[in-house]
C-alpha cells in the first residue's frame, strides 16, 4: 500500500558502501545488493529445480527467462513498495540467493519477509542467517518499519529454526493451506514487532546497492503481481 508518509527513494536507497565487519576486523563472507537483470539467468535456473521449490510455499511450475524478465520489470515498476535483494558471497561476489521485503505498507509500517538460498552449496553455511539479520536491521533501523511477517511450510524445519533464532514469533497455523508434491501442508504464520527486534551490538554490513541514488520519483500506484504463495520466489 502506498501512503503519504513513505520515505523518498533517496531515503530508502544508499549509495555503494564498503562492507563492514560484524565482528572485529574480519570481513563478512556475504553481502547484499539489489537484484538486477544479470541475476535472472541464475534465478530462472533455480526456479526450475524441483528440490529447491519444494522448500517454498509455491507449487512447482516451469519458468522461462522471458517470464522472469517480465517479473523483474514488474518489480522495477513497483520498487517503491518492494525491496528485492541478492545475497552474494563476498570474496567471489557470486549470487547465491535472494531476500525480500514485499508489499511495504508505509502507513501501517509493515511488510512481508521472504528469503531463499538458491545455491545449494551455500545452504547451511550461515548465508540465510546473515541475510535475514541484515534485512531486519534495514527494515527496522533504516526504513522505520514497525512489523514484519512471513509464512513458512510447517515441514521446513531449517527455516523455522532460523526464524525462531532471530526472533520471529509464531502467530498461527493455516491448516492444509498449500498443495505440495501430492499432499496438503500446513503453513506457519510468524511475525516480529519493532520492539521485539534485538539490535546488534556491532553495526551489520551495509546493503550494497547496484545503482546510485536515483532522483526523487513520483509516487507510483501500488500494484500486486504475485500471489502470497509465491513471495519467496
């Protein structure tokens, strides 16, 4: 939802910054930057891997590059209310996953959180926790949001463990809400309020944006282009 109290593009977007260490002088192994067109080929590949999609709330569908290009163009048109970031390994700058704030409501100051580590070789190596904690800091400290929410498959124990670790609270269960691989699965609803966010004692790594700060843009109309079941894709 678009509101009168939304920050300008300059408020939401930082120019390129140096990646800061979370502890001591050791550089973090990951950083975030805005998703770009150069990422689409790799993202499309992930979308067509059944075992990766099995972790998400959406059904498996074959996706082509033209479809993803249209999807990306829709994001650019709705960038005011959505933040889509690439998770990258710092040393190689390799694109390994995505993390999002979706349908930001600037009046009620809430948004949906979603994350996906598409490169299976980086699953279980701290990238998801880094990206989630960095996005929480961005949402509550930079964007002045009040509440984040998400849904996760009840069978996705790894994701549930991460969300509980960083402070998300279970708010309810949607019974048999998603059809996955021949049977229905419950969805767990989770949320976090600004007052429940535990701020780090050391400033987390800045989000590295791929383009300079743009000039102030006219407030666009809010548009919905993905169902809630496909947010993490």
